[in-house]
C-alpha cells in the first residue's frame, strides 16, 4: 500500500495530515483499510510511508496493527509515486501473490473481496461509470482483453473504465514489475507515477496474462481534491455504511 504522498491537491497546507488519516464516519482511511484487509484474509501489509510518517505510525499503533503492518520509509516521497513503489521492490521479489493498492481510496469492502477471489492471476479493477477527461487512469478493453492503461490512451478499444488503483499480481508479473522499477529509476524517471511502470509491464506481456474485474455499481472514490472529500462524506460513505440489498 502506497501512503507516502503529500496530497498537495487537497490544498490543506503544510501541516495537513496524510490522506490516509482523513476520517470518514469517525474512522481513518487507514483503519478502514486494515479492517477490510484483515477480513479478506490478508496476512500482512507492507506500507510505504513518507510525508508525516510519524502520524501514520501512531495510527498503526492506535489500531493495534503493529504486528500486521510493516512500514517502509520513502525519503524521496516528493518525487513521483514510482519511487514509493520502487521502495518496496524487494517485497515484489519475495514470491507469491501480491495485492497493490493506493491508500487514498474510500471503498466498499465488496471491492476488495472481488479482487481477492478473482480467477485472474494478474488482475486490474475497473469502473465503467466514470467522468471522461485526463484525470482518471483508464483501463481500455478490446475483444475482452486489456490493451492500454493510461490517463491519455493511445490504443483503439471497445470500451474503457477507470482504474480503482487496486491490483493483484502473481509472482512472474511482480518480478517483471520490480525489474521495470529498477530500470525506470536508474534512467532518472523519478517523477513518473507508478502506473507508468505497470503499463510498461502490461504492454510487454502476452495479451492473455492480465485480466480484470468490473466493479461498476459498487461505491468507491479516490481522494485527490477537496470536492472528493465532500463527495466521499455526502454520497459514498452512506452507500458503504448501508449497502444496497
């Protein structure tokens, strides 16, 4: 889980807490993540910290999760998020399946359950109900297969959806991703977002290596701007606390 960023687009000032500590319904995003991951059977969480790492470490302790969370510090957290993922490259090389996720997402637990239970060894999550534009990272599908993963897509496709920012990768892809991160950082691409490295691996792989789960209709929101915080509290949280039958 990547939780190192400053969250500058929230415009909350130099002393603002990390986005993972934003509270919704009296619980921080981090606490919600921990509850959902434990309920889904996840055994441990490698958490990348940077900005105000001390605050997040206190929240981990307050959640009684010191035995569940293994923090890793990214001192270069003001660079692109690719550096945060590179900070846990050894985790990607440990072997076995890995869930990769952003920390700044408020979401229905059924989304994580869908990712854990997927039949795909390497899986993206996508929501087809999204606002067009350059901000969403898009997953593009043609003939039932993923052909692109980018904010500004280049491939012709049948339809697209917004990436939730949660992924499941098997051992082979994890190692390829770690190698790509090494190459990217060595080449000076430290301002990139981590999605760029995932896209490189995706486009270099056989077309059937990656699959996706369509979670359209399940509530979630990525917290980037002040209006996202308001919408999360007004619209998304009630749907999560009282999901539709």
